[in-house]
């Protein structure tokens, strides 16, 4: 069983969870007052990466780097959005530089998607 096959259900799970969380955070940003920009930024990242993870899951048979791109996007989104939401509700983040670390992980995930153009699954 390949890594892509193993991670496929995880990608579907996080695509759904990030979609749900993104919509909830958008509502919080619109109606929550306070540091609305933190919830809005977290919402944006969740809503941007939910469909990306869904696409990776659906294309897992054709995209050789699915497992790595998906893992980086999941960890990055959790760190980035989690840090902003934690900051919004507690006044301090998860750990120093958690959001930038998550941002770098998401960017690396997208770079791995780009690299898949050179690492093709043979039919």
C-alpha cells in the first residue's frame, strides 16, 4: 500500500474539517468583534487549503507527491490557523513563531504540488 493510498482518507477528513472551520471562523470574524482580523486570516487559510486537500485526495492516484504536499498543508494550516485562533481567545499563541512556521509549511506544500509536474505516476 503506497503512502498516497494511506493518506487519502486523512486528506478527505482534513478537507472537510478545514472547510467547516473556515466557515465558522468567517462567521466569528464577521460577528465576533475584537481581533476579527485574526479569525479572518485563519478562516482564509482554512478555506484556501480545504479544496486543495480535496483535490489532492481525488488526484492521489496521479500525483506522486500527494502524501508530502498534503501533510505539509495539513500541518501548516493547523499551525497557522491554530496559532491565530489561540492568540484571539487567550492573548498568546501556541508557541513563538508558530504562525510563520505554519505559513512556511503551507508554502512548501504548494511547492511540492508544483514539483509533482516532474515526478509523474506512470500509467
